[in-house]
C-alpha cells in the first residue's frame, strides 16, 4: 500500500473515530470521507462500496432509527471494516 493511502486512510479512520465518539456529526464524517477518497489508489469497487455506506449513513442520520432499515451504528461498523480492507488492498 502506498504512503499516500496510509495517510489518507488514517485521516478517514480518525474522522470515523471522532464520529463514533460523538464529536463529529454524520454529515461532517461523510464530507471528510468524500474529500479524502480521491487521494486513494484503490480498485473501483472500494469507491462504490464506500459511497453506498456513506449514503446509508446519511439516510440513518435523516430518519429516526426506528424508521430506517439499518442503524447508524451498523453502518459505522461497516465503514470500519471498509477501512481495514482498504488498508490491505
């Protein structure tokens, strides 16, 4: 993995950690990830998966947890797994 990927993924993980810790709103997490993603050198499937997860996070933030088919916690868990897989790509 390139040094640029390592640095970018570290920034993305930091934003995710801040969000799950309650100090970064979902909209700011999504913005940070979308701004960081173009710097990554990953197969296209990673970008597609990331966008799907970010859309789910946006939707879970807009709708009440009980009216959404997935929880923001489940999505943030999936974003963490995405980071783990991206780090080994």
